[in-house]
């Protein structure tokens, strides 16, 4: 598979993922014999520039969260490269580092979790939750940590006097702000946001998204934004990667992808987005068939059993991720000849 290369840009590439794979073994019998593997992430390549937001989207189970956890090395990848550019310009492959080698990169990469109710320890105060990364990385003075936590709470729109309360005293939106404060405690350069607003009320989602955009501008943050809600992705992302059954099928600048998708799966996702107009009726056409199993994917293109444009080549030959326009990569044999509808007018 061709590795996507960034077009010329004044922004440096902060993170580049090359041919990332993560397989989980399937065991059977008393002897725990490996009989198959789940290809959760299957040869994924993309890059993220300094200061931008890359949206990683796809249906549930497509492997986007697994990919993000491999990047942070919460999971050990089966193979591939995870190239991270440090502040001095040095590029390091995180996939090859052991636990000790990863220690100095932990402050530079942090995660905002999906569920604000499960990601905060109910037995710890807000001060303990937000200050824990500071303590682990050497800030032993309680007075210094108290001052830092107060600063972080103000930064995310919470009052410093809340720091002695417990998580149960806060709403979902406030808890997610606490999670964001914890993620920013060490001033990371890369923040992986794993569906950070999907568990929140719609009215609160916009507040949290706008906060993330403000923090990105103020702190020069880079986001890898994992989501399945395309309207949210369009609001916050500079570029979008679309995943299907562990593979990247399309990557493009956000407005270009929404205006003119080049992969049938991307077009199907856009067509399924509800139109916020009661006077306009649209017939949502569901994709035929079921999502392919990552333990037993079909031959050729993984999407071909559900694709109305599939030809014999699609069934036999796996497509390569190719650049069809600057920063626009597509994995489809027929991308050059298809004309697919976009969704700019209603997303």
C-alpha cells in the first residue's frame, strides 16, 4: 500500500503512521490454540500536521479507537511505524520503544476519553485527578500543584474552588471539562480525543467543541479527533480520514471530502446524515448487507460486497491508497471514474 505523503505546507508533520497493524488472536480449545486473528487495524497509514485537527471517522467496530490507542502505545501494535516529531525536530518511532523508552514521550501525548462518567475515579477529588499527572512527572510540591490545578480549571471554564469536590457533584459536560484539564496538565503537543462529546447532551456538545477549538488556538495543540458523528467532525476537523473494517478508504481536507467524496463508503456515510429541515424529505438508502467481519474479511476490496459500483477487479484485487488530488487519498479502483454526491448543503 502506498504511504500517504503530505503535500507542501508551512506546517510540519507532527505524527506519521505507516502501515500500522493490530491483530488480536482468537483462541480455541483447552490448549488455547490460536485458530485465527481479528484484524482490528489492518495496514493503516496517515499523517497529522502540527496545529491541525485530523478527524478519524467510521462505523462502530471499524478500528478507529484501536488505532488511536496504538498511537499512544496503550496497545502494542502488531507491526508498523508510529513516527513522532519532537520539539527539537528529532523523529522517533514509538512502535519500537519499550516502557522505559516511552516514559519521556508520555507528557507530549495525552488522551481525552469518551465517557466522562467512567474515566474519572469517583474516590478521588478533582484536585487529585487533575494533579496526578503532575505528581507522576516530578511536581512533588502540593502548593505548586494546587496553583497549577487552579490555572487548569480556569482554562477549561471551571471555578478553582471546585477542586476539593468529587466527580459525582458535576454534570456530564463539567466532567468532560475536568477530563480535558487532566489531559492538558502536562502541556502535551498531541491530544487524542476519543469521541469526547458522544456521551453528552447535544446542547453541551457545542460548548465542549468550542472549548477545544479555543484551547487549540491558545496552546498550539494538535488533535486526532476520533468520532462517528459527521456533523461534529466537519465542525472541528481540518482533514478527515474515513475507516472501514480496519483500513483507511479515504483521506481529504474536510470541505473537499464533504463536497466531493470519491469513495462509495464515504458517500454512503454522508447520505445517511439527517437533514435539519422539516420541509425537506430525503430517502435514506441503507447500505445492503452487513459490515464485514475483521476476523474473516472478504477478498479484494473489503467494501465490495456492499458496493453498488463493484466490478470483478474489486472482488479479486485489494485497492491501494492513492493520491488523486493534493492531500486527497482514496483506496478505490474506480475513484477516477465515479461521480458521487456530497453533503455540503445540509451537514
